[in-house]
């Protein structure tokens, strides 16, 4: 059983501080993120922020963790196409959300910071677990070959959308998400993401 989140004044303070963190990132980017700036925005004494979060990266980490908690939802439409479409549209919602865009750009700017990398890995582990369930169900229904790598499926769905946001500045819309999902579904059915059988092993009947 998970532990309940702190309530009352502590929860309100955290919510105000993390909202202020996202506001600061949106307006000033990662380079403009500081404990003092966030304290002013949140109307909270900076000593409270230094005591609880320590640094600007501590604020970023907590904002990322909170956002990740709200961004992973398990689809179960009964078909591979429907599940992958839901996953792609969920990614689209994150990438077109004000908070999501600010946090993603901050992560890119933070570069190889070890703590940020740890939070990102935790998020993708949870995301890949969700995609693994989708892939396993599709394989059980006979929609996918055995040995399909869920992590490769997850990367392939998100990559075109992140490319649009961070590199090409092309529109991010439902059509782009659905196109990505359809392309990945077709590739997965064709065995593009399936592990090769071990040398000498007989193919499944």
C-alpha cells in the first residue's frame, strides 16, 4: 500500500512552489531557474525552499517527479492500434502542455546532470512497463510476434513527436500522434521490434 501524500499546509506549499517553478521555467528557461526567483513567485520564504529543496535542481527534480506521476496512464482498448494510439496521444498531451514543454526543455538544458538523469530513467521505466503490458497483450492476441521489444516500441512512438518539439518546430497535433502510432503498429506487426531467435533455436510453430 502506498503512503499517503502530505496534506494541508504542506501540500499547499508544495503545490504553490512547484507551480512557481514551472512558471519560472516557462518564462526564463533553465538558465533563469533559481530558488530565490521561485520563492518570490510562490510567496514562500526562501529559507523554506532551501530547507526542503536545497537547490534549483531540487525544485526541477520534484516538479519532474510530480509531473511524471500525472502523465502515465495505462490504455486498454482491446487492440494494438487503439492502445498505441492512446499512448501517442498521451505523449502529445504532455508535449503540448505548458508545464510539460517547460519541463522537457529544462531537462534538455540540464544536460547530463546525474540527479535529473535518474528521474528521467525512473519515468521511462514506468512508461516502458506500461508499453510492455500493451505489447504482451497484443502478442497474446496474436497481433504481434513473440519477443517484440516494448522499449523499442516506446521509443519509436515518442521519437517523431519529440523531434517536432525540439528540432524541427513542426506542428504537434493529433494527426502527428496518430501517424506515429500507426507507423509503429505496422512496423511491430512486421517484426521490426522483435528480438532475433537465439542461434540454433527453432522458430516458433
